[in-house]
């Protein structure tokens, strides 16, 4: 994967995450008591859905941070090299996820 392909892929994924955030904004709003709903179970369901939406938002935020870090590594000429040991990250690993920062050996720890 070339640096330009990686940059395009990372930017496209970041845009996709932004769109997903915008579409799910309503699900993260505070749960209000609705007098016309069935009752306690409906409120519990709504709170559970809200918790799942918030957890998904946190995962998207973490992924966005990884993408931004990868874009910074691209700008610095450090993309494709392990942030821990400095070795080259395998092509297949980068193709699968261009935001990875460490090689397989270091990821296994």
C-alpha cells in the first residue's frame, strides 16, 4: 500500500466515522420520561440503547484518534514503521488497517 493510498483510505474512514456520529446523535440524547410509553421497561430499553450508542461513539472516537495519529505519521515520514521497535510493519497488516502503529511482534507484546 502506498502512502497516498493509505492517506485516501484513512481520510475516507474518518469521513465515514463523522457521518455515523451525525446519524446516531439522537440516540445519545438523555432519556426522558414519556407519560404515554408503556412504563418502566420502555424507559429501561431506551436507557440501554442510549448506553450502547454512547459506547459505540467512544469506539469511533478512539478509532478517529488512531486515524489522526496515522495521518500525522504520514506527514512525518514515519508511517509504515513500528512505533515501538522501528521495524517495517508488514504490508498485509497496513493494507488491512492503515492506522496501525506497531508491528505484529510488538502488538503481541
